[in-house]
C-alpha cells in the first residue's frame, strides 16, 4: 500500500513538472495586445519586482511560472537596466531568456544644467547624436507639437524645459525627448505654483521669466531668494528691473564678460534697462531653485544688488549705497583687467 502511494505521488509530481515545463517552454506567457511592446527595467530592479509589474499590467498570466523560468535561464541574477522589446505571445522561457540576454537598449543620460538656453539644448542633442539638424528643423515647423505641449510658438521653448537628468533610449525621436523636459516643467510648476508667496501676482509663465533672470544673476542657491525679492520689490514699485542678464541676452554679438554703458542702450524688448516690467519671455531655462526663489522670495526692502569681488552679491536699500558697492566692484574688474 505504501509503495502504491509513493508511485501515485511520484506520478503526480511528474505530471506537475511536465505541465509546468510545457507551460514554461511552449505556452504563450505574454499578452501585449498584439504587436511588440517596449518596457523599461530600472536600475536595481529585481526579477520579483519585474514579475509583479508585468502581472499588474496583465502582460503575464503567472508570476510563479515567470520566476521559475527566470531561475532556469539565470535571468534572476543577470537582469540589467535598460529597455527591452517584448514580442506578442512569447513563452515564459523565451521571455526569461530575453531578460537573461544582452538584447536590450542601454540608456543614455541627458543632463541639462540650470540656466541652459534652448539653443544649447539642441546643440547638446546634436553632439550626443540623439538627433540631427533635419529633425530639429522639422520640430520647429510642427505647430501641432507646440499646441499639444501647451506652447503657442517655437520661441516659447525658451524656459519651457526643466533642467535636470533625463534618461534617453536609442530610437527616441526629438519630440519625445523635448516633451520630457516640457512635461517636467509643467508638473513642477503645477505642484509648486499653488503654494506661492509672492508680493506680486505673477502668472506661471511670468514666474519662469523672472526665474530665468534670477538664474542668470547667480548660481548660489542661498542668495536666489534675496535676488528674487529685489526684482519683485522693483516690480511692485513700478521700477525698471535693470537686470544685466537681460542685456546679455539682447546683445547682437552675444554674451560679454563685462557690460558697458553703451550696452545698456541696446534697443530690445528684452533690455530691462530700457523697458519696464518683465521681458517678453524667459532668457534661459531656469532650474528648480531659481523658480522656487521667485515663488517664495525673501521678504526685505532691498531694491539694488551688485556683484561682489569676494563672490555672490551685495544688497542695498538705497541708490547711494548701491553706487558704493558698484564702484567697489568696477575697481576690482579694472584691477583684474577684465574687459
């Protein structure tokens, strides 16, 4: 009787193993809805996490069979971060073998520094061979793309892309890459604008414009709220911003190390020495800290600031004190023969 039970148990286990094997190696495991699907495996992600994600997305029928297949193929110890292309109705074995292989697309990190002009964004894409000049021309003539991104004109791209690190995969088109930066900016503004504590009522777009000026003035996070406070005080009092970065942006010959009085006469709507209020658009793509400094500026009575020879800026409430600070800085520039 004992022998018979053992035989039955062995037969049962054999059938289970046989059915499992058939399911793993022959039964379709993947339901992509037809065609192929690309999925991204994140750095540090495990087979268990991947199995859970695929199951939640209803792409595989059994997490257990998938994990067994990954154990057999070695995928559980060889899984790499990247983008994988999954074919419709792959078996569990084929799916696991894919994740155990080197047949995936490696990510490229696309870093955008704070204050990067939109022209430099495209130059970097060209240098990294993530696009070409014909694709850029096509983008700038694509009115539907700008409308879908909430932008009216191609020039609106200045200030629309949030600096940071973006993961790009081979084959991604230019529109998808740029859209990542635009969506990041929109999401960041949507979260933070509602909690703004500005003394002047600015629209989200105006916040980005002013943040781009703050970004042009300083890279020091600690003094950005003070700089933003100066400009907001001037806007509130109806005083021209007189921001040097806007003049640099307006200069026909490009940015200069040192501005002279003649440069301040440049006739451009971006020249805030000649025209009151904010310029018509951002002068760069400001970073998170610059934007937050405008949304939550320091509260003070400063109306002026000037670069300091020791780094950062000196702030002043009166024009007389500002002139003293400016004279000190100009003398330092002369001593260094900076033209």
